[in-house]
C-alpha cells in the first residue's frame, strides 16, 4: 500500500484508508484494498442490472472473497508459484486480441472505463496465480475412468440425456468438523433464506448477500450445465424442476444448497460434416529453405495433376511418417481436428481436387479430398461431454472441499466494524 502512503493529504485520512480490516495468517487486508474491490464488484453488478444488496452486506461478502484469495496466494507462494511480467504481459495481450485491440488500445479502454491499470495488472497476476495453484492442488489430481463414463451414460435416461440447465446457486456452508449446534444454525439460516426466496425475494441479490458459494458475487450464477455435469446431489433434483422453480434444501458435507432453474435447453442431436482427406507433408530444415520446400510441393502437385498417383508420391516423399505408410490417408476428419490453415484449405476442395501448397506450423501440405459425408456423432459427443462433465464435477467438489479446509485451518481475524 505504499502508493496510498505517498498520496498528499491529512494523516488521519491516510490512516483510515489503510486501516486493517482482516488478518489472514501472516497477511493483512486493508480498507483501501476492500474499497477498491467493492467498487469493482459494484460496477460489474450494475452493468448486469443486478440490484445491489445493502453496502454493509456487500462489503462483508467481498471481504470474505478477499480472505479466500489471500489464503490461495499464500499457498501458491509457499509452493514457489510465480507469475512473472512476461507471462502477465502475454495474458494481457491475449485479452486485448480477444477484444480486437492491441495492448495499448486495451489499456486506454480500461482507463476510460475507470479502472486503474496497475491494479488491474496485479489482480490479473493474482488470478493467474490462483488458477495455477488450483490446478496443482486440485485439477491435476482428478482422474476420470472409462467405467465412470459408462456408468454415467447408463444412469442417464434417453429422454433428457442431452438437456442443459442454466442454474443459480446459494450455499450456506458448514465447517468440516461442525458441531451439531453449528449444523443446526446453518440449517436454520438456509431455511430462512429459502422461505424468503419463495416469498418473492430476488435470487441473485440474496445470493450476493447470503451465499458462501464461489459464485456468490455473480448472483450465484453457475452458467449452463448439462445434467451429467452437475454435482451428483443436484442431478437428481434438477430433473424434477421446471424453469423458474427453486429446489428444497439440499444437504452435502459442505453445507446446505438451494438451486434455481433459470432456463432449460437441449435434447438436440449432433451431426457433423466429415471429410476424408490425404496429404503430403514437407518441412524446411537447416539444408532446405521455405522457398525450396514450396517449389518441391509445386512440382509434386504438377506430377499429381499430370496423372501420377497421390498415394505413391505420399509414401515416397511425405515427412508425416504416420500417414505416409497409408499413402497420406488421414481418414475421416471432424471439424476442428486439424489446424485452421489446413482445415480452411481442405474445406474449399471438391472430391478429387488437390490444393495448392498450404503452410501450417507443421510445414507445407498438399491436400487431396477424397469424399464428404454427414455423420451423427451424438454418441461420441455424449461420451466426450460425459468425460468432461465428470472431470468438472469432481474438480468443483474437490475445490470446494480444499477451499473450505484451507479456510477452516487458517487464522482469520476480522476488523470490519472498525473500518
């Protein structure tokens, strides 16, 4: 907080600005940090037209979020995880490109929108750091077996198998080793929240004010989830609810949950246009320049157009050894299987046509399309989605457990009322 200490102004104002509002192990959170994050969250909620809870409630929720972030950053530091300026600048450039800008234009936009650019950089650094420690502590430890995929698909009925739900969520947490009194207090709080929701209270505002879930400050919005991507304790509930309905209390080891169905979609089948293609690949090296490779490709193309067999030339010349033994045959290709340059050139070809030399990061290609077909890949899609949904579900559950344990095992002292 040296920046604030160097600001001109009366000492009492500076001291108030940097008053400690929470002690988190050996770290502290100051009033200035809290105010900065509250202003950011308030701006984001206003942009989404979400009605704000009372200021004191919002500050308490944001402070709890800062506490959990601090704990994760402390674990990352002990684990030696660092995000250097090069990695940070690369992430910023990616964000700028996603918005159709260069880095300077992106910075100017942030400043015009009222963001402090240096604070934005440091917050992004923290977000990347937390993502890395979560990957190390949780995501990399999650495994999905074929049996789990088979079981999930078998347990999902044909009707509604491909359905997706837009969910909102409220969690009233319970400590890992909670006493019966703590469990009862949490249940009473959850029952009170549920009663208010069913009496017409706004779900998003209630989540912001009351939820202990990771998405509380987003109004509890979990986004779109397929039925098989939901935590197990939710999957049996959502199928019984209609759009707009709110569940009863759902008990789990982490506490009491309330979910609301914001919208429902799905049950569509997945049909793609596949392309049967083959190719010849040549790569430049220390002895062969890009220009030489391109010339060789043009010569090979001329020989194919002149009547020589594509497969024989692929076996003799292609440096893609895996396909060369099959005469360059790549089999049936789904959209997205190949790098963009290859796919774009391939999609312009009719069966039997041979492309001009095409450059990708793998080298130079000659491509011949053999055939096109439409294929229903719903079953493959469901298996791939089941794998990802099981992984996501396990990750969410393990992350929740890890964060709760981290919070329960840490020393946290609040001074919010003094700020």
